[in-house]
């Protein structure tokens, strides 16, 4: 078996929601506070030229025993099909990693002001990348109807 | 200081490139082989309804000493500005996490056939998510000219 990978959070989400509510995340403003013991402000030099961030974070409120490897209906909705955890973006997933695109409102030293980050107060942040449209999908994109329905009120 | 987070790869990239060449990744087909000791095929049930994946992986060929926390010119290009590591998507970054969107060609048990995954043979995979267009940026997207230039030949 391959060795485990050990990561240290680069910072934490501060403010915003304190409970993981499913929907309407674009109404939430929060901060990402980068670890000032490890980083100087040069790590975010030029970041304000980007309108959006891709944030990689760790769902630390999910326990390993929460992670269900069986197929299930997303949000328990009986009208949706049973799908596997890697065909969903649910948080109770192996390695408990979230990836989300949010609006960057401003940069002040190592404090990033963001809107629409679907991670709650205290969430450990593993990486921040500038959102680059060219990194998106090439070719026509296809997704099932249940996912479109699920996303209707998400932001 | 917050405790470290320990992750186990869910699988590995097999095939494709053996060297991290900068550009033309859409010409590369590869497999993602999920760990059959941990997972059954139900973890990918319904995944074939999606045309693209968002793959989270670990740049295991980058050493911690490769990670440069100073601002620098991407790809050493003298015409581009000095920017911080969190304003770039370069691989030599804290926690060495890559996130990339690729085409899903097919699913066979725990083997996923993909195109345009910018990760080399042997790369540990940390997560797979279906690519969901609604998860993309809300509002107008802005990026600096150097990034658009860098991405010109990327795929």
C-alpha cells in the first residue's frame, strides 16, 4: 500500500456560516486567513488580478465513519438515482476534500475576503489557486438531470 | 499549530506521460486506477453520466524543498510579472495539490479512462468528482494577460 500523504493546512476559513446548510451559498461572505507563521504576503502577490479563486479545503467536521462507500440517492431524494460517492460532490467522501470556486472580493496581506465559498467557519484550507477559465472542460459537457436539479438553489 | 491531515490516495494515474511536459495535455490519454482493496465498483455508479471529471491529485515528484514561497515569474518568462505561488497554478506549491478537469472516456469497473489529465504516470489521486458546470464561477471572470498567454498551448 502506498504511504499516507501528510498535509498541513495553509490557513482557515474565518466567519461565514457555522453550520453546513445545503443551499444559497452566494449570500455568504467570509475570510480565508493564511497561516502567517509560514507565509509572507508575497505568496499572494498578483492574486488580486483574478476575480475568482479555486479553493481546496478539508471537510474536518465529517468523520471517517460518516463516509459511506455504497451507492446512495443524493440528499436522500427518492426521485434521484442511487449513485456512487465519486459520482457526487457530497462532503462525506474518501479523503474529505472539497474544491470550490468563489469570488475574490479583496486581498489584505494574508487575509482574503471571499463570497460564495461553501465551507464553514474554521474549515482548514489546503490550497488556493487562481480561477483560470481555460482550465475548464474542453468539448461539450454532459451531466445528469438530477445534478442540475440539485444545483438549482445551491448558490 | 493545527494538526497535520493524513490522506491515503484513492488510486493512481496509469499510463500517459512519464515526464511533466508543460503543454499539449489534451493529446494524452491515461487511466485512473482506483484502489480495489478499498473500493467496489459501486463507488463510481452513475459516473458515466458525466462527460468530464474534476481530479484532485498529489504532485509526488515535487519535493518539499522545490516549493518556493517567493514571488516569481511563471515559467521564468521575463515578460511576465513576478507573482506569488497562490496566484499561479504551478506544481511546486505548498501541499503540492493539483486540481484538473479532464474528459471521461469510459468507466470499466474501477478503471477510468481519461483524456487531457495533466498528471503523469504513477501520480497519486486524492479525489475524483464529477464535473458540474454549475459549480463554476458566478459573475464575470477576470484574469491577467500573462495567464491567458500561458494557457495558449496548454491543452
